[in-house]
C-alpha cells in the first residue's frame, strides 16, 4: 500500500513539473547563494571627506590644542625676565644704600655728641646735642620705608643693607635714654623714636637686642 502511495505522489509531481531540476543544478544554485561574487569583495571606492567633515575635524583639533596648557616661555625670554629683575634689584639696593649712608653719618654725629659726657660737660648740654639728631634719623628711616613700600613683603631680603646701622642707632638711643632717665630703653620706645612702628617696616627684635645690650 505504501509503494502504491509513493507511486501516486511521484506521478502527481511529474504532472505538475514535467522537467524537475537535477541534483547538480540544485547544488550550483546553493553555491551561488552562499559564495559572494568577486565584485562584492572589492573595497568601495575612496571618497574625499566633505567640507563639513573637514571643518569639524579641524575645529575639534584646534579646540583640543587651545584647551591644553599654555606653552612654556622660551628659555631666552626667561633669562631676559630674570635679568630685568636683577637690574631692578640693583637699582633698589643703590637707593637703599644712599639712605643708609645718611643714617650712618647721622649716627656718627650723635656718637660724637655723646662722647662729651666723658669730658665732664654738663649733662643737659650733652643730651640736647644728642637728641638733636634723633629727628634726622627718623626722617631717614621714613625715606627707607617709602623705598621698601615699592616692593612689599621684601623686608628681610634687603634687611642686611641697614642692619648694622640700625643696631648702632638703637645703641645710641639707649645710651641717651639711660643718661636721661637711668632706665633701659624698651623695644617699642626705640621703634617710636626711629619711626619704625609700621608692620611692614618695623624695628627688628634682634636689632633692638643687639643694640640695647651689646653695643652699650
């Protein structure tokens, strides 16, 4: 019965398709469907980027460069700036030295006036001659403070240019104060007489101690 059924199905199939494809033809169709053609394997032709694409790329690269750190100054430019700073410092030191020389000269006059006490001269006369130079010292230190105000926070950079002269001035003030009152000159009193009460330009504590306790 099964053989009769197969025979009937094959008869109906031949009647519907009198020329069925062979097995070799079916195999060729399957290979053509699976394997790509040689033309499909070729790379697509090169196309130049459009102007919009080029602008986008250039803008992104320029923004990346501009967004980075600023380029360092050339070495020659750095040396030029350093040389300019040195020249300014030299000019400033010369101005300071000119005032310090006047302080030193005034201190010598004050010292010579105090030496009269050892010559049995009247004490009021000695004190008057010594005090006459205190105003000049104060004016000189005021000029020095004006010069240092041009470079704030640089007090101890140039402090050595007037340290010795300030210690001598404090010593002379302390001796004058002792002859007049018999007491020790205090730090704030010495600063007031020299006009050195400013926080930016004051009387250094070490200069006061050296002048008040060692030079006397």
